[in-house]
C-alpha cells in the first residue's frame, strides 16, 4: 500500500511527537516555519482531522509514524 503522507510530512510529524516546536522543526529541517505549518495543514486535510494531535493519533494508527521507545 502506498504511503498516505510524504517523506517530508513524516519527518515533521516524527519531530512533533518528539515534542519539537514549529520553530525547532524549521531549524532542524532547514525550512521556514510557514512551510512546516503548510505540511502539517496538508496532512490534517488528507486525514480529515481538526488538529495536530488528532493527526498524530491517526498517523500512528495507520503505521505512518512510530513512537520511538527510549
């Protein structure tokens, strides 16, 4: 099955579940904060959810992202 989200969207959401802020993510990935927000919005639209938390939950359910065990 084809992935629902892009590689970049996956990178962003992996960083979100590591509790990184939009600003921190933009610095880590060397992209603008607006671009980070756009990627998050695109994923929310694809999943038909209303916020980042719901998007994270859906992505975990769909095995698109994983919670890293330390």
